[in-house]
DNA sequence: CACCTTTCTCGAACCGTTTCGATAGGGCAA
DNA sequence: TTGCCCTATCGAAACGGTTCGAGAAAGGTG
């Protein structure tokens, strides 16, 4: 590989002039500029990013740490972060913690150590230990998706309370009163918010929340399946609508209904938070509140790059960016009237 | 951040001794070793990887380029590569090309430029132009999944021919003769191999391949859906079994059958290559040939690291590692006899 | 024409390591 | 005791850039 010296030699100028030309073209005379750029072209010069990083004190790398790459939410997030980063001439180092704290610690240890100049992170678990080592990070970082209460940092996420509220309102408007809620991993920020959104909206409409219809468990298809099995075998007490706190849980719920031969939406309405991957091939198309994942990604990247740019000088106050979800009405929710009419017809 | 100088100062030795201690502990006396490690501990020293990379001439980074992170095949691949790389103290830079050549070029340009010391790549498209800029990469690289014919490199992939053959044989054993094949993106290596595996196995069993049952199109759920719609509306000529060349296409096919109220597996058997994400929540569980994605990832990483280690000195011959898929019998395939019996009962 | 700016280019120091060749000191054989 | 070899340590030169201060050249003004 050719170095800056090769260019200098060929262009018959000093290496500092070459550097100057490449970084601040305005500060050299036009013909020097030409000589240098031509020479660079000839020897096929590209600056060594490692040497640049060393001298400048920071690299053009940012780290992104997520719980599970295979989850399409994170997948889309990553793609967009990468796009934005590349625009700003940054490269992205992706790491998957598999939701495990030990991995998260190891990965963060690797990433810090002067290699990346900033980190975008969705915390794996909300325990104190996690917060400790995250706040110990002495470099810019931005949290997304899962917010940690006690951490001083920028945060970008969906309005999970609103997402729940939108779907709950939708179901209420359709005439549903016995609405079940299948909640996510207890302790997780999003799970708490989503549950609260459901409860608040029900309360606001003066519909009592039946504790027996409030399920809780980890974010997973299995839990969605199991909870739905429990809910739909309650006989007369069974809900007329189910709100699942995640895409995977909604899928599990749908599966359970299918196996019980309970038609959706005819006999039970089903809605979920966050889009279902492969939504196109799953029928009925599930009514969901879609998280603006691309916007979240863009925002998180922007915030991080800004914080990297400003450095520790002139510390700007931390921002909390909460983006609104979008309601996508599918075929899995239907007015309660229709259910009764249909039910009577059988 | 503390530097090697701080350690040297505190331990009252020269910086070269510190470096020596940290890199080759055996080459310093035991008490020097203790002094240095203690001092390093005290100031919280970790070597600056950027400076190390600059001096050593290569970084501890490898690049992985895939067509679509959200595809679970690539997702699992990435997770495993990352794990293996971390074990060897390497970090992974992931990039998504969205299957587009322009992106691939841009990404490779960014990655090379002395930043990463090697690249693992699944080529987006098999056109000449792609091969040109890939072979122009003057650094170690390993190809996986999609093989490019004319490129000198290591390659790791599934035995796609075998995957098709296994599933075809399975269907034949179940008594099926009118077996349709929904092929993947024409021109892609895997698509070609999978199609050939089907044809060869049919031929070996002396079952004629009906060209009307040989569909072709891009790897996508939509194409699987559309092809199945065409196939299953052929009336008496319709196939009794369908083999889809990818997971997404199998899902699309299943959806089409559902919409046509053609029961799977009662009226048509369905099999696919590559595991279906969320397989657990999709019924019937589809019979598939699973690619050993973790093995592929491990192998690709191993090959790359080996090639990085050997450098351009002592060039070892390129390896082609072809791993066998695993057949997972689901509930979507059934003996043809049963189909007839059931059909008569209606 | 002398003097003062401004513009352009250059040399040198530095970023934090690794590594090579040199040196000092200690042990051992003669 | 002298000479020699090892071993442990060190100084200095890289790696490939960026950047600062200085100096030369060019241009403008009185």
C-alpha cells in the first residue's frame, strides 16, 4: 500500500503539504493541489485510517450492541444505523449479547479501550450491575429501546405507553370490553410501559381491568402461546380480544387460537406491539403498532455522532427522544357486534 | 486513558520493558514482571489497540459482509462468527449490502483500506463486475453461501445439491411422483445447485420431471406464494408435493395453500430448504433441510483467521468446505396413499 | 525602495505501540 | 583474575499520519 510519503515524493512536495491538501484543500495553492491529487491518483493513495485514528485520538468506528440480531427489530435498526454511519464516514461494529449480562460486559470491555469512538446500546437487563458498568464507560454512548432509569445518557425509543394505548383504544372502539393483555419480561422498561398504557387506557374508558386477563412472562412466542392457551380455555370468561406486548407473543397467540380452532378475528380479536416479520405471509394480517425503527436508528446515530463531535467539551444536556408508533390495522381485529352475530349464526 | 509510559514511570522501568512484559512475559525477570503488572493494574492500563494495529501492520478487526442481516440465516451466521472472532480476540464489523452491488462495492472499499485484516463475504450477485472488485481485494478473504465460480479463494457452504436431493428423496419415498420445484434467483449459485439436486434425484429414481412443475424466480415469500398459486390451480395436473428452494418461499407456498383451502399435508406435501424462522409457531411444522449455519460460520472464521495468520507468505492452497445439511421431518409432508384415502373420503 | 501582511510550504514533533540492536551486569570456566 | 557468554533491560527508530510554528515568497502600502 502506498503511503503519504510516496505521494509527497512523486508530487515533489513535503508530506505535510500532502496532508494539508487532502484535509483542507483550500489552504494550498491551486497548482499544488493539482500536483498532489494527481500524484495521489497515480499511486492509488488512500489514507491509512488506523494512523489517522491514532493521531486524531479517535477512530471512525462506532459500536452497536443489541440483544439479538435475529430479531427483525434489531436487524432493521442495524441496517439503518449502518447506513447513517457510513454517510458520516463511520463504520459500525455490531455485537450481539444474546441478552446475557456477562456477554454485554465482555463486549463493552472490548469496544471501549479506545477503539470505537462511541456506542449505541440496548441494555440487556435492567439490573444494577449492568448500569454500573455502562455508566463506567468513559466515552459517548446512546441508549435505545430499553431505558435504564438511573443512567445519565441520551435515549431514543418508541412511546411504548402510546403504542399500547392506541391498540387498546382501537379494541375498545370495536366494542371489546373483556380485553386480555399478555405482557413482556417483567422488569424491562418496555414491558412496564406497555402494560401501563393498556391499564391507563382501559381505566380512562372506565372499563375495569380483570386481573385474570393480565398475563406476564418473558417476551417470547412460547409465552404468548401459553398465555393464550390459558386465556382461551376460560370458557365463558374468556376474553373477546387479546393484546400481546410483542410481535413474537402475538404470533404465539395466533398459533394457540389456530390450534384451539378459535377463529381470529371472528371469535377473538388479536393485536400486538411491534411489526411481525414476514407479516406478508401470515394470515390474518395482525393489527399492530409499528415502532418507527428506522427513525429510532437515525436519531440514535445522530445523537451519538453529535456527542462524539462535541466531545467532553461543552457538555450538552442529555436528550430523551420518544417517537410515536404507527397503528397498522390488519385483519385480526373486528367489531364485537360481528362476533356476536356470527356466534349466533352457528 | 493511561499509556504505556505511565506504567513505565510507575514501575520505574523503560517502556520497552513494559511492552516486553505484556507481550512476552517469559523474557523478563520475575520481579520486573511483578512490578510491571502491578503498575499496569494500578493505573488501569490497557494497550491502545489502534497504536498496536498501526505498529503491527494489521488490526484485530474482521469484516463480514452479508446480503441481509434480517434473514435469520445470516443472523445466526453473524452471531457465531462474532463468538469465534472474539475468542481469538478479534472484533467484527458487519455490513449489509441489501443485495445490491453498488453497496457491496462501497462497503468493500471502506473495509479494505488497511482497516480490517480480513473479510468474510457472501457475494450479492454473481456478475462479472462483482467478481472483479472482489478479487481486487488485496487482503485475506473467505466466501460463504454463494460461491463465485472464477474466484480464487476459500469457500464454505452447504451442500445445496444434497439438501435438495434429501428432500426430494424423502418425498419420493412417501410415494410422490408429481413433485413441483420452486426454484430461487436464477444465476445464483445456491439456486442452481438446489435445482440440479432436485432434477438429479428425480432422474435417478426414473421419475420424469414435468417442466410445468419447475418454477423459477427470486428467493422471496412473494415468489413462493405466486408459484404455488399457479401450481395449485392446475386442476388434475397439480402436484402432490412441492419442494421450495428457500425458507421464505416455503412460507409463501404454505400461505397460498391456506388461502386456497388446500390442506397441508393432507392434500399437498410441502418441504423447503433452510430452516424457517419462528418455525415453532408455524403449523404445520415444515419439513426442511437445515443448513449447518453455525458450522459454516465457525469454519469460515477459522479459515479466515488462518489465512490472516499465514499472511501472503507460504500461500496455502484454497479450500472448499462443503458441509452436509440436516433433514428435519416436520408435519408438512405425508405419504401419498394417505392423501388419496383422505381425498376419497371427502 | 523599505516595510508589513498575507499566502503558501515546510520541518519537526507527536500519537502509543513494537522491535531491533546495544549495553550493562552477573555467572562461570579457564 | 581475566575473558566470555547470557540474560535482563534499555534507547531509539519505526508505523503513517496530523498539526503547529516558522520561514520563504508574494503582494500591497506609504
